[in-house]
């Protein structure tokens, strides 16, 4: 086992600002959101989640509605796919560090999986670029919730999409599925798409735009995200991440998207003039569907 003292650890750039920076308060806040969240009804095995990535004050409760479904579960690996909010070279980004740091401890990065993924992507002329000391919040914001819920720990596969095109989403989804299905059934993997929805519209318009995209989610129709985006019928900063996870989980047997929660920043702050939309969802194998 690798000594944690020898690990090259990515320090958190957002702890203490986007979520509590002290472990006791962080656990208390995670527990509070999960206690408030509804136990969402769904069927079958969970293959993926869709989670928002704003600061916990705004999106923590929405995230908790979906995350509550994995309480008591155990995963060897969690793949989180997000947009990149900073510019780097490459179609896709990952971490060059050995582990992520939060106030709840370190999370090892699964570089073995990432190396195999990079080999597959290279054959498709897709560059997976490892970066260091990034300030990307959209992966890290999910991690303390996962640490709190998954007591046995997990390895992390962080993927940030510079190119969120449908073509890249399809190639990435196929590569992920090939690696996941090549492993033994005991090695459970959870896929997570990190994305917020519309940004800075009035509440009424945000609700309209967001529900257009949510309909695409429920219909397992990632192509609709791109049609809506091009026609200004919806917005999502992580549309490519959601498309990738929908495509991958579909190939892994999922056939049901259950919306766990939807709200906007205006529902929390009371300012309805310029809001950001948040959705969380559970992607599962509906055993009632043939």
C-alpha cells in the first residue's frame, strides 16, 4: 500500500468557500442536506448520477436528493465527468496528481484506469491531458458528499471535457464502457455527470429552458441537448458530460432516468431576476422494463 506521505496530492482550492473547510462542520452539513433530501423512488441498479456543481449553499440540497440513493452502497471506482471552466490543451483533461484532498481526507486517483483510457483515446486521435494544480470546482464539489456516504472509500477517475461535442462524448462513452465491462463484476463503478443548467435568466425563462433539457434527460436523448443548445432552447455548462454519462450508462444496461430534484439559485436566495438552474438525477436499470 502506498504511504500517503509519499503521494502527490492536489490541494483543495475551494474548501472553506464552496463548502465547509473544517471536517466536523463539513460532515454536519453533508448530513443535514441528506436528512432534508427526499428518499427518491426508483427501480433497478444505479449506474449513474447527474449532479449540480455550484457551492453547497445553492446546490447542496439538490445534489443530496440523488446522492441519498447510494447511501449504504460500495463502489471500487467513481468516474466523474465535468466541463472545464479553465482553458487547457487537449480534448479531455484529467488530474496529474496521485490524489485529491478535501477536509475529509485524500481520494486516490485511479491512474491505471486512466492510462488504459488514454491508450484507447489515442487510437481515436483524442488527447487526454493530465493537468496539475487546477482550480476546477465541478469535480471536487461532489467529493465530500461521496466521502461521507461511501465509508469504504473509492478510487476516482476525474475527466474534464474541453471539447464537449457529441462526437467526443460518444467516443469517450464507448471507451469507458469497454474498460468497465472488461473487468470482473465485483469491481463496481459509478458514473457521475457534473453540470449546472441555465445561467442568469429570469426564473420563468430558466424554468422553461431547464425543463426542455430535463425532458431530453428523461428520454435518454443526448442528441436533444445539442439541438436545444444550437437553437437556444436550453443551456447546460456540462452538456457533454451529461451526454457521455447517458450514452455510457445506456450501454451498461440503464433504461431509466429518475429526476431527483430541480430548483434554481433563486429558490434559495429569493432573487428571481438572474438565476442558475440545478438538477439531480438517478440513472438506473428499471427491472420493470423489458
